C-alpha cells in the first residue's frame, strides 16, 4: 500500500468516524425520520385507496427520490461541514501543512461525507421494508410480492446517485466559497432544479424529454413512468430498465464528477482569504513608530448609557447586520428574481392563454417566491446570530457594555430591513412582469395590501421566529433545520399527527383570498386575528431567546439555564406575563369563534360524520319519495351584514303508483333550517339535527298523482369565524349562493357519502365504486337530484346591487332602501342553480327570441363582447343542430373566486373571475379560447338528462365540446378550428398510460374533455356532421323530460350506430367501444410529373392498429380501415402546410403498402391521416415532404 | 480601586477543573498573572471579563459585584482576548467606530476624536481604510488593543497579549499598558516571565487552577537571593544532578546545558551562586520546567 492510499483511507476513515460521532449528525437523522415516516405512512394511505401497492417498485422509487431532496438539507450540513471545517476551526494551516496531497485531502473529506450520507439515507428504502411490521393493522393485500430487486434498484439507482450528486455539488460549492452557506445554496439549487424541471419544464412547458434528462433527482423520469405505465406494470415493473432514467443518472453523475474535478483544480492549500488579501495588499504596511514623538494622549470622551444611547447602539447593531446581509448571500436572490420574470408569463395563464397580468394575478404567481424568501430568512438569521462567533470576535464584542436586547433587536431590525427589501424586489419583479406584457395599471394599493400587508407581516413575524430559534438552539445547522421544518413541514407533520386546529399549528390561519370584486371579504378579520396570535407566540419565543442569549463562552446548557434564570427581572417577567396574557386573550377569542360560535371538526371527525350519515340512513336510499315539481323562493340578502334568509315553498308530487306516507328530508349544515311544514298533518318521526336528517309521517299519506306543499325557511348568519374553510356565500360585494347547498332535500343524499376507497376502508364502510357502472340499471334510473322544477325567485338585496336568479327578470322594485328582483323560469330547470348579488355592470344582446345578458364586474369587461358574440352564434347554431333552446334568457354571471371555471345550468352560465382575465388577443397561437369556452358552456344548456353512471362525461363535456367545434368553425373558420383541435391534441403529449377504458365509460378529464371531442370530430369527418348531429338530436329529444330512463352513453352509441353506414361501424367501435390506437406512418413520398400538368404522387405508408385494455394488455388487431390521405401544395408564407390538392379516404391495411395519387398541381407534402383524426401513437411521422 | 477575587471555582462540563478556589486582591497598577499553559489563566480572565460564569465565588471591582452587575463592569472594562478574529470585509475605522458606539461613545464628534486618537496610538491610522481581512497578525493584535482601550477602561484585562507580536511591537505594547496602569487596574495574564518582570508591580503565579504565590516581583526575587545556584553541564550529567538536587530550570546555552538549582548552601563543585531573576522564582514555584521535571522522574 502506498503512502498516499494510506492517507486517503485514513482521511476517509477519520471523516466517517467524525461525522458518525457527531451528535448533530444523529440529531439530523432523527429529524429526517419524521418526514420519512410521514411519507411511508402516506404511502400506506395511498395503497388503501386503490390499485397501487404499498411497495410497488415505482412507488418506492418515487418516495425515495423526494426523500433524498429533503435529505439534501442534512447533506448540506454534513458536506458543508466536511468542506469548511478547517477554515472554521482555523485549523487550515495545520491541515495544509501536513504532507497530504490535495487529492487525498479533498477526496478523503468528500468520500467520508458521501459514505455517511449513503449510510444514513439507506433508511429511505429500509423504512418501506420495516414499516408494515410496525403497523399492527397493516393489511397484507396492500403490499405486493416485494422483490429485493425493487429495494436494491431504489437504493442504487435513486438514493445512492442522488446522495452522490448532492454531496458532490454541495461539497464543491462549500469548498470553493469557503463557507457552509455554499452547501445550503447548493441544496436549494438541487431542490430548485428538481422543481423547475419536473414542474415547470415538464408540466407547464410540456418539455418532458428534456426535463427527464435534466432533472437532478430523477423525479421527472419516475413521474413519466408512473403516468405512462399500465396499472399492471405499475405494481410489478422494475425501474431499472428505463433508458431515460439511466441517461439522467449518467448525466448527473458526470456533472457531479465534473464539479469535483473543478473543485480539485481550483482548490489551493492555504488559499485562505487572509493570505490572499495579504498577498494583494502587502504585509504590515504601517510605518515604524516615530519613537521620538510622544504618542498622542487618549482623549477623555463622554460616554452615554441612557435610553437614547441604547437606541443609537441598536442602530449601530442594525447597520452592522446590514453589512452581513447586504454584502452577503442576499444577492443570490437576484438571479432567482430574473428567472422568475422570465418564467412568470408561462405561469400567468391557463390552457396556454395568457391572463391579463393584473396585480392580484401577478401576486398569485409571486406567492411561491414569497414563500421561498423564508428559506433565505432562515439562512440569514443563522448568519446574523453567528456573525460575531463565526468571525471569532465574540470576546471583543460581548464585553461591550450593551444589553443583550440591543443586540437582539438590532439584528432583528437588520433582518426585517432585508425582508422588506426583498418584498420590494418582488414588487419590482411584479411590475417588470406587468410592463413586459404591456400592462400599466399597477394597482399600488393591491401591492401594498397583499405584498406589503398580509405577506410582509407574516414574513416579519417569521423573521423574529427564525432569529429566536437560532438563538435558542445555538447550533447553526440544527437551527436551520428546525426553522426550515417550521416553514415546510409544520402543516404536514401536524396533520400526520392528527393535529389540525389552526390554533395548534404554528403559522396556520383559515386562509384568505383577494378578489377585485369582493376584496378580502370575509377573510381579512380572521386572518389578522391569527396573525396577531402567532405574533404573540413569536414574541414569547423571542423573550425566551433573549433569556437564553449566549454571551461570551457560556454555552453549556446548565450555564445557559442559570444565566437565563438570573436574567429574569421584574420587567421581563411583566412583559412575559403580558405576552402570555395576550396569547390567552387572542387565542381565547379565536377559540371562542372557531369552537364555540362555530362547530370545530377535525378532518377525521368530518369523514366520520359522513360515514355515520351513511351507516344510519343508507337503508332509506330506495324508499319511494315524492318529486319536487315547483319551487318559489323569497331570498333576502344583506351583503354588508353577511346575512341572508330564504323562505321557500316547494310543490311535491307522488309519481309512483303507491301512496307515500313518509317523507325524508335532508337539511344543510351550512344554514339553520326552520319552520319546515307541510300543508297537511305531518308528524316528526325522526329529527337528527346533527347529521341533518328528518323523517315526517304524513297524515293522510300522499296518494299516487297527488301533490302537497312543503314550506321552509333557512337562515344564514355566520357567527364569528370558523377554523378553516371560511365560507363566502354572502359578502359585501359578489355574493354567490349555490341554492342546493342551503335548501332542504327530499330523500337520502348519496352525494354525502365518502367516496375515497381508502377512507371508506378506514371507516369500515363497504366498497363503493367512484361512479356507478354503466350496467347498473338501478343507478341509471336514479332520480335523486334530477327533478325538473318551475322556479320563481324574489331576491332582495342592497340598493346598489343587482341580484340574479334563473329565468327572466319579471319585475324589480325598491322598498326600505333595498332593491328587489323577481325572476321566473318559462321552462323547467334542474336543481343546480345559484343566486348572485353584486354591483354588476350589465351588457345585453339578443339571439332570436332569447335575451342575452352578461353581468360582470365593471372592470372585467375585456371579454364581454366576445362572450355575447359567442352566445349569439352558439344559440343560433345549436337550435338548428340540436333542437329548441327552452328558456327565454341566456345569461352569464361573474362571481368572485380564485379559479377560472364556468358552470352552466338553467339558462345561466356563471363564471369565476379569472375567466375575465383570459387575454385572447395576447394568445400567440391565435386561438380564441374564451369564445370557444362560452360556446362550450352554451352547449351544456342543450344536453340531455344524463344518468349518473360511467360514460356521463361523454354526454356532457364531450357533447359540449363537439357542439362548440361547430360554432368555432362557422364563426372563425376552418384554420382556427384546426388550431383549436391542435391545442386539444396537446393533451396527448402529456405522459399517460395507454391502458384505459373505452370512451363509452368515459369519466375522467382527459376522456371527457379531450379524447371524446376529438373522437366525435373524427366521426363527424367520417360520417358527416349532419348525421352525428342527428344522433345527438334524437338522444336529446328522448331524454329531455327529467323522467327516467336517463340518457347513457349506450343510448348515444345506439343512435350513432344508426346514423353510421355499415362500412364505418368498425371505426365507430374503435372510437367509442374499444381503446384503440393507430400507428400510421408515411415512409416515403415521391412525386413525378408526366409533363401535362399532372403529378403522380406515390406514398409508401405503414399502418397498424392496437387495442389496449384497462390493465394495459396490448393486442394488435388486423386493420382494414378507411384512412384519410392528403397531398398538399407548397406552403405560403406563414402557413404550416399548403392548400390540399387531394384529401380523401383510402382503404389502408395493416403493414406496408403503396398508395398512388394523381394531382394537378406540384405537390410539396403528402401523408396519411394528415389531419390527425385518429389517435396515433406517433402523430409527427404522418406527413412528409415529397422527394423528387 | 481594587479588584477582589474570592474563592472562585470553575469546573467545565467535561470535568476539567479550571479554577479551584482562586482568591486574589488586585490593586491599581499592573498586575501579572503568570502560569503555564492550561493553568486556568484564560478562564480567570474570561470570568473577569464577564464572558464566563464561575461555579462559585465572588468578585468585586471596588463596589461593583462583577458577577452580578455585569453591565456596570463592562462600562469600565477593556478586554484583549488571547485569541480573536475580526470581520474581514470591514475597515478598521468602521469597526472601531462600531465598537465605540457599543462602548457608549455615542456622540459623533467625541467618537471621531476617540477613534482617531486610538488608531494613531496603535499606529493603524494610515491603514484605517483598509479591510481588516488584509491585516497581519500584529496589526490585528493592535486593532484589538485599540478596541480594548476604547472609553479609557478602569479595568483592563489582557490575556497573553504579546504572543503574536514581534519584539519591537511587544515593547511598544507594554509601554502602552504601563501608561494605562498609572490609573487603572491592569491584569496581564501571560506565560512569559519577562512580561511580568518588566512591567508589573504585583503578580500572582497560578498553576492547575490554584494560586501558588501572590507577591511583588522585586520582593520575590529578593527572597530568592542566595538560594539559586548555576552550573554548566553536559546533557548526560543531568539525571544525576536532578536526583541529588532540586533543579528548577535547565537551559541550553551554546550546546551545553545550564542548570539552576535551589539550595540553601552550595550544592557542590561547579555550582556558582547567581543573582536570581523572576524566572527562578517562577520555576521554583511552578515546579521547574518540563525538561527538569523529566530529569527528576528518570532520576527516581
């Protein structure tokens, strides 16, 4: 063994032993175990939920990848220490003077740190291995036939490479910048890089391949596998065979090695800052004393220890802190901000449509970074607390006659100043984002209220917390870890432990939302109370920190306690008592609100209530009940008081053939239901106000065909505020009441049942499909919530507001300084309607006999014209295609909410305010998404009555998009339509398993909103739109009444089969009945001219067709389909493709084949299925340029 | 003013007994605390400088209770630690101004004057605008002196100050101290006998946490007169001599070994009576230097 190997081994051994002996290492590890066990626990919960096993290889790997990112924090502490220990302990010269080579020194330190982490993070796969044995009621079926290969691969392909990469990068940075802070910055870079690639690059930009390659932790590659593998594969397939993952690992191992090599090349022994500076400035440059001259006498200067002096001293400490903060690491924020400005436009949008960058939108995007500032606050607080000690200056500084409070407060001020500056920078970033998008209405008040109000306040309190934690913990790395846990893990950890009440989870509050319509209403008060509450706690912690402030060399815990005890003066005790009293007072007030005025329930209690409701009343589900046929409501809204009352009368009729003697009524827990009476004798046989279930015995029973009236009153008067989910039904401006959430319902509500499979198991409920099977005949006839009613509504509201309800406005009047609006429907509506009241602007239009209205926030007028045009065009076209629009009004209503979704029912379409911000003109793809979305929503008004079973998505959302495509084509042209379809097809680029259910059972977003409409469009191109429309029209006509049987996808299929000619029936089955994929490819195009302006185009194409079942079994089927073949002329400027010279169906078989076409113009491109009507595995090889 | 230390005891968490019932009375003037490395000097200095808590005992500076009125003490305290650092990216002037404010010199003009006088005094005025990271060890030490002298302290504690200084700097620094000693209590802790010999009017010798001698250097030397014998020997003669006599120090001189022996009468041929110096006092109290001690052991 050579000497150098020996010294290597010794260095590695020393490092390993040193790190393993350090208490801090194990403390970190202990803390790391908390999220690790949480993660493993979550894995088990997920396994309870359904098909994915607890120990599926991909699940193990994914958990491990995320856990190694959390582990990066520990790596930062260990690698940072290994890299900078000698600098810190001023042992540098000593180490460097010993005859160790650079390679041995760096390599030994690095390998030691790496081995420690490799050892500790072996706990990640081990946790999953051991966990089930710790859990007594762990059901065996949740785990699969766990193979050791899965665990090995998790460790050797995920954990070990990630640990190596993180350790190498963090070690390299810390070594080069000679500061442990470098390691933390490195950890942030690794975590940030992972989030950037996996979330932004992959999910937002759709660059999955690139993201998979670049992702430092391999998260994207694993996500891609999890999404694209069939359910069968997910539980059994190993991750090791995936080239994309291996390439990713190779890239990062190479980068890590490169970082180490770079560090080796740049690292010089003794290159300490001191010696470097000395070298630059020359050694002791002071002149020799002038021995003869008497040294100047020291002046006797006045000294001051008055309160004024204390203030000056505080300012001095503050300025000294700024020297640390402003010249230090804070600048790292700037590149982050620049990145933010560049990525923000991508995040400021939906469906690829940019939003108008209003200040509250931009602040929404900035919310992530606002949170990230806290990481910086934690790190900077650590540097501040350790500033003098890190410089070994504490002996000089701590003997100065300055009270500890001056130092603490001065540093706090410094931290606060920087925090404020960071928020200022964020505001600058926000304004820059707005300017870059040509938006100049900066709304400084909104910046002030949100960024410099709520969020700054929180950040300042957090700064005090971080500083206090660092003081109390008195170990920099542990302080970092604990403070960061508060930032990131507090909520999750508390929830894992079953602690949910926001009074018990540091920094928790019931949440808030800003809306240009409703402002902060009704969230501001509660949030401020919580803010105050946590500020008081933080103050208490700061007082403790002041008592335990380390001055001088008293670092032993015993000594600190002794000193702390001595520091308690009467004044301190008084302040502490006052703070404690404030906590009790504020906390008590909050508790009074959340638990006395309101009922507080933990999420387990909420789920248990739903389970109990099902256990107690499920057996009533089939009991015959009367149907609601008409409802009239008198609604009184008091927006300023946040109160409302509704008096309702409903007509119930017995449509069965048996008399109904018992009526079941479900009441809402969001309002007080009272005065529920029938117009005949009804005895209360059961009243459960807790779960909201009443049973009335009628006397006499309601005879078949007979009807009765039920009247009731509900009152809404929120008392104080709730612990979470503060509701915003009635607010100062922008009230929105979905009536079914308030009204009493007839019969058992199956919608109240728990749906999550895991939750059902935990609450001992029998299995229940998420949605009833298509073959469930009983579910197909279920009339719950499907009653068609005539509705009359009178709403009274504040004098300056307009109230809206379904139907046309029949009259309006004023009384007692309030305005009243009377609405009535001219045709029956379903139960899903809502009441609105706000200071609306009203725009009117007309389409035939139908009045068109848009009620919107006055400032949100960007899309109103577009919306009216779309409503008009849609109404006119749909009436031709699908039948008569039943109502005399079609209305869109805006309401405050942070989302951008729309809902369409009973002649009203209500939309969340974000929809108003869709900036169609700024869409570079030239797609008018808002126009299309409105057409979609109008189509919902035409859809049939749909049974609540599988495939309902096909009849609602697929129908709405299919219908809207026609409006887009008519109003905006074929090219626009093609661009729009192209946007829809983007969904195919997202990673997704090919295993799937046929469209006839469509239920998820992809099937209903994308695959379905594209299939319907293909069908339209094959069999003609009139025919497809005919099928829909017939379906709608048959299922309009609100009486069972309700429409199912099978009914649609029957109608479609009827209109589809025999030769295309197989295609219809491929589109709807089977989960079929085509693989169409053009291999070569050649074109030659015979001179007489005739061109012969020869296409060599290949084709195959695969049917994939739900489990992912792929089955190639013989193909003999009509497929469109297109030949295109030279593209003009700005076109992707030239004019079609030929576009016709040709019969294409499985395998290779040649197709010859004659055209009359020079062809440039040609291909098979050029318009991508069919679902192609690889759509980009369909069309090629012609060779000649 | 007088500093009274009574029965101060300090045991560290790892079991090391740094101070075992130390009692001293330190009058105005220069006071030397002499002891080998690890004797407990720095611990005592830190306790006096309010940076560490003793387990027991009490300390008073005039009327002020040092352990319980720390802020009072700090107002009159100048402390130059044995080893310290400074912020590397700050200029000497800026940092000294900062310390001046912390020491209560909050008036701008007074502070300026004070800072300038001190920087001139420690000969750093010309480099006052330079970052402290670029200072040599000696310059940094002088900067520490300037910090310690801020606000004309009544109690000056200097812990091993001359260790990093070159001979000229050392002389200048000691002059500075003695000047201060005219009106203040100055405690100089050191393991270098000359420092004490040259400057201090009173001194104490401490070893293993115990005060072994509290005296005036001149008197101590006087008391040794007639007891110290010197002889030049070759190295291998040492064990024999150590066995017979009380060797208090050995020193190399041009390749030969010079031994000092403590004896009432002439220890024998070749021994000459010498004028004792403080070193002889020190070694006879602390129990001879390591070489001599080793010789003693092997002799037994």
